[in-house]
C-alpha cells in the first residue's frame, strides 16, 4: 500500500500538523485588525449637531435636493449674531478616526507580509507584481516561490503515482485481454478482406483461401505484440521492475516555460544533428557513438523524452546503412560531397598553418644570417683598422730609428 498523503509531520510523530497551525497567530492578529477596521469604517461618517430652533433652515441646506439654491433667512441680524453657519453646526471630529484607519491598514499589510513569508505564497503566485521590477527580480521571486511548494507538489505526485500503480496492478491481475484492449484504445485489427478478383467472381469481402498475406501477417504481428504486452503487465504489474509510472503529467504545465524549453532544445539539437548525422552516414561504425552523444544531449531536456525512441531508431537505421551510398542516391552523394569538402577544408587549413610556420622559420633564419653577416663585417672592419694602426706605428718606429742614427752620426763627426 502506498504511504498516505500527509500534511507537515514532525520528526517523532506521524500525526500531521495542519498548515494553519504554522500561521494561526498571524491569522488571529489579522482577524483582530480587520474587525477594528470594520468598526472604525462604520464610525467614519459625516455627523454633527445644530440648534433646534434652526432645524428647518439647516435641514434645507443638507437636503439632497438642495443644489445651486439660495435659502432666505427671515431675521438676518439675529442669524449673524449667532455666529452664522460656522458656529451653528458642530461636526463630529473624524480626523483621529481616519488617521487610525491608515495605521490599521499599514499594520494589516505587515501581518499579511509575514503570513505570506511563512506560507511561501509570494506576490508572483498571487498575480501581484511591481511593474517597475526587472525581469531578473521577477524570475528570482518566482523561483523562490516555486522552491517553497516543490516538496508538496512532489508528495502529491508521488501519491498519484502510487495510486496509478495500484490501479495498474488490479487491471493486469483481474482484467481480460479484451477489456484491456478496449480500455487502452489499442487499434483494432484490419478486416480480413480478399482483394478484388481473388475469389474468381465470388462475392467481394468474403474470406477465402486467397486472403491478402500482408493483412494476415500484419494482424498476426500486432496480435502477438499486444499479447506480449499483456503478459509483461501480468508478470511485472505488482513489482514494477520493468514498467515504471511517472507522475510528471500531474504538474500543471507552464506554457511560456514549455515554449522556451522547446526553442532552447531545437537551438541545441539541430546544430548537433547537422554534425553527427553526416558523420554516421559516412561511417556507420560510428553511428552508435553518435547515437549516444545525441541521446546524452536530448536527455537533458524533459520535453525531449518523447523523441528518445525515435532518435534511437533513426541512428539504428543509419548503423545498418552501407558505408558508401549508391550512385543514384543524391542524398548519399551530397553527404559524401559534404564530408569531402570538410576534409579538404581541414587539409587546406593545415597546409596554410604549415606554410605560415615555414615562412616564419625562414624569416627567423634569414634574420639570423643577416645578423651574422653584420657581425662579420664589423669584425673585418675592426681588423683592418687595427692593421692600419699597426703599420702606422711601425712606420713611426722606423722613422724614429733613422733620425736617431743620423743624430748619432752628426755627433760623431763633430767630435772627430
């Protein structure tokens, strides 16, 4: 038996605590404030007193039919001596009542805000928002309110799922195959009608030995599938090992969120299929890998659950296709051409990268050779300069020696 659907429970007791208990103090305070507002609202009215002898005159002034009308006064000096209308009527003071009502309304709003915080019912869920707020602020409050009620939603979904499982177990155990077929709306078998002329002039529509084999085979296959499904239900109805029941359908769909999810799914899935389908068609051995990649991406979207089986069948069909498409197949030629173009583009891109690297290496080598030539030229120039300087010094040395010899010869002649 499924666990009962309980309200909030404590850690040590299964007796549920009513949700009202969580905010009963605020509810009582709200009732008191609302009762005071009601009494003060009834007291907030125009009332006053006036002298009895002027009843007829004052009654004419406040009468509903008195509009744009002048009322004559018989004894005007006496009327003025009495202070005229300003002193003849004393109105009930309502300023204090109005100010008190404003404070009570503010106090009630604060109590309601505390109540909404306790229960988790935000202004988004009540349809009351500030138009000046940004989209991010609205989404933040919506997500906060949703998270507060998600546990209760899941519990209700779990209870509905368990009830459906019990109903399924009863149906599988006690209902006949015919009843199950009628309840499930399983398609009825096609009538066994012989083709025209097959009976050799007999009445059309009667069964005979020449009944269409395709109809017989289709009916037999569908009957076998239905019988196998019923047998699986009877074997697995109570345990639920292979047949699982989910309660996602019990959640009220958000149309805008569902549309956004569908658009996001298509934006992600269409480019992926454009990538993996040609790859699977060009190399069927990779079809299983492409299928798993596609299903891995699709399972991230809740709305794509209905497409998983279709995607599996499509990739299984691609895996059974031959590696090369026939000559007459325009789709195969287009896929092969697309693969060839992409491969050529990759090769061209690689060749361009290699050429760029070769040019960069040649430029670096040329710069190195030029630098070496510059250094060699500088070295030769330095050696030449040193050689010239050495020759100059040798010449000066020889010149100094000749001068010294001449001076010594003259000195010897002078002494002789």
